[in-house]
C-alpha cells in the first residue's frame, strides 16, 4: 500500500472519530495546525549521500525568474566600508552585492522527493544541497528521518520560518513568486506557529488545511510533486523583486495608499539588541529639533496592528533587527536611520531599500560581531544620529533628498 493511500485512510479514520465525539471538522483542522496529531511513521530514510546538484530524474520542469530591481529612487548613505570595520567611507567606493541589482532564481518543480524541516530535498539515496556553499549543508541538515506524511502537490520554500524576519524575507518572498492558483491549491510545508505567518496566509486566502506545520528535526514529508526555489538557495538574499511583491500585496490588502506620512518616530526593540541610551537619544532629538513631533513606537508583532502606524512614518530611527522587515508597511520616500554594530546587515538594509525607503546606515566599530550577533544591548552614537537628522532636514521639510555624501 502506498504511503499516500495509507495517510488518506488514517485521516478518514480520525475524522470519523472526531465526528462521533461530536467535535466536528473544525476540531480536526485545529489539531492538524497545532501538530497535536502525529501520524504513525510511513517510512524511514537513512544513510543518504550528499550531492550538490538535483539529478534530472527528479526534475519535472524548471523556470528561470529574472527581474531587474527597481528601488524607486531610494537613496543609501552609510559610514564604514562593506567588508571593513574601519570608519573609512567615502574613501572606499560604495559597492553593493550583485543581487541588489538583478533578482535571479530558478523555480523547480520536482517529483517523488522528501522535504525536511529546513525545506531541504531528500530522496531514498541522496541528501541534495544544490549549492557549493558548505554553510547550506550545516543549516539544512539532517538528510534523513522518518516520513510522517505524503502529499500529491506541495510547496517547499524558505528557511528558519519560525523567526519573524526570515518568515518575511526567506519564506513569504519566494512563496509569492509562484502563481496564486498554485499557492491556494498546494500544501505549503513548514508553516511556523507565529501570528504573522497566519495573518499573511489569511490575506492570501490559503485554506487552513493546506498549511502544514513545521516539521521536527528528524521528520520528512513525501511529495509526489513540489515547487522548490534555488540558484541561489534561499539565504537572506531574495531581495528586490520578491520584497516588492510583499510590499504591494500588504499595501493593497491593508489599504495603506491613502495614509499621509506624518510621523517622526524612534523605535526601541523589546527583544535583544536594545539601545541602552535610548531615552537620552530621544530627549536630545526633541531639544535639538523641536519642530518635529517626535514619538516612540511600541513593539507590535501583528501586521494588522502596525500597518497603518508604519505607513504614516516619515522618519524612523531604530536599532537593527527583525522588526525592520515590517518595512513592507512603509511607504516609498520614508527614511530609516538604522543603527548597527561592527558589520552591515545587508538583509535588513536590502529589504528597506527594496521598499523604496531611503536608508542611513550607521555602523559602530566598537560593537564587535560576537556582541552584536549574540544580541547584546548597546549605546547609540547620539552625535551621529543628530548629524543624520540635520543632513535630512531639507528633505523632511519638503525639498529633494540630499545628493552630497553624509560624512561623520
């Protein structure tokens, strides 16, 4: 008996049990979404061989998506060179990675493969990582596990889907590259149990029964056919066109086009990387630039809650973090002053830039990579923040965005 047929029999039995318990089908859907029901294992895959390409026998079709990124006139100013911790800009030229210019990926439709918790491909014989970067091998493991379900048509995109920023950048962006009829009719694998994920899928109209919860580490799902984006594999670089698809989709659904940009805001994260001298920074801005009605935004997780607030922002000053991926709610022409540690977070910067947002990125070489990546709190360099506001003042008062360099 095939794995898919066995799964169908198990589902029918469970629905009948729910019915006789007078629970109804809603109970079944809720149980499925929360992974409270675990199917008996259908199969187990072991001892697979790592390969760095997708063998042709597993490929039904491939389509190449190429789109020149249009940032709508957004400007980027920063201190420090891209690959250096030194404060040496503008002595070195501003060079952005190639994927800032052109978005390019391959969307493959695969047959008879298994997908793991990290949306990686596994077969009876192979653990497939179609990329030469060993980082993907480490983050996409394991290449084995127990098969818990089988679906005829599925979608496997993204990575770290249960993390807020990765859901938007690495999951929702690649998902929207697919036609809407595919999104609505296929099982979407590795959906996290976080509100923003279900908000966005509700916006799209994805049926709850098609949202397949994120697997555990040593679990696999068999797919007769599955859409899978690669070249490159998803790694915080699906910016430009995919982010713009999310932005346009969110703005249309929340009807943000009529909102005027009136807010001058500071943002303090409630998680890691909090700004220690946040209150001093705010009070200095209020005394130095009293003509602006400064306010401090609360940390809102829901897109529905924050959408209309963020769409009204004209200038936001904030530390770096996943909250900045709510930039899909910002309107073109907004300015974000982003406070960083000793390195450039190109994923946040790229997402902001993709949404037509002007970005001033301020690195602080005294905050080491390990401190920053470890989530340490830190002090903002208030003098550089004030210089940034002074630089922006003509633009905030209705003139063109400054063309000259911002030198700290």
